[in-house]
């Protein structure tokens, strides 16, 4: 799968995963209309 290191909380992905925990699964529609399935495998606070 695709691994994302940093994302915007206001993005479609950020909005879809807000409040989820490791192991949770969901899906979201990208701006182009394509639907992606997502599984949370790790959560870390971005420092930088």
C-alpha cells in the first residue's frame, strides 16, 4: 500500500481519519472522485 508520512488535517484524508485509532479502517473520496480505502497502522505527532 501507500504510506503517508505527513498530511493536512483539513485535507480529504485528514478529515476522514480524524479521531481514528491504530487498526481502524475507513475510506474517503479524493478531489478527483476516486475512493481510497485506508487503514491506520501507526500514529505519531509531527515535529518540525
